[in-house]
C-alpha cells in the first residue's frame, strides 16, 4: 500500500526535478487509485498478484489524472514503488 502523503511527496519531487504544474486535481481520485490494487469482492482479491496490483495502480493514475500535471510520471514511479514493496521490480534489459 502506498499512503496518500507518500504519493503527494513523490509527485511534488518529480515536478520539482522535471518540471510541470504541482498540485492535486482531485483528492478522491488519488485515494481511490491508491486503494484500487487492494480491493476485494466477496472476500477475494480482485487483483491477486503483484503484477495485477501494479497494473491497477498505474492505470488508475494515468487514466483518471488525480494530479494537475505529471500523472504518467507519478503513475510509473508509484507502480515501481508498489512492485518493490511486493518484492518485485521491472527487470532491466542487458546491454
């Protein structure tokens, strides 16, 4: 799980490093995106693997635009953080 305060900090850091407008466009959409990977229906997880959880998170951020700017950047970084917290990460290709 990624807390809203952490997501806000990461977004602000990305904006300060790479430019763009800071701020949250819709706090409810952000909170919903952060909770989506852990939703259950009738006691069963809707996203039952780390990869599915990460996919649900990045899709919610990128498609629903909770931030004023930098949603793709923030979604990607938040997805990577979630994967790492779930003991996975994206494998880098060899050069």
